[in-house]
């Protein structure tokens, strides 16, 4: 028995490769999961920030300022 995915495709049991993380501030790319990165949701959009940008803008992030302000 095969299972069908929404949209008519068939599920072959494989898992899609996750998109690499890219820092929304400086453009740094992560090759794998990075627990030291920050995830922010701004206007419904998910944004990731690398460790350096997170540290540089910690007060603004904790103050919940949108990234356009920092």
C-alpha cells in the first residue's frame, strides 16, 4: 500500500534535506544545526541570527525590537 501526499505525489519514505540556516543580518550560512543561533518571528516571518549577530544585538532582541531598529 502506498501513501499519498497532499497534491497527488507519492511518499517514498525519504525525508527532504533541511534548508541550511542563513543569518538574516549578515548572511552567514550554517552547515548544520546551530544551538547558539537565535530564532525570531517578525511579522509572521521566521528569521535566524548567527551567534555573533545575536550577541551584538542581544539587548534589542531581548527588548523585542524588530531587526529594522537594530
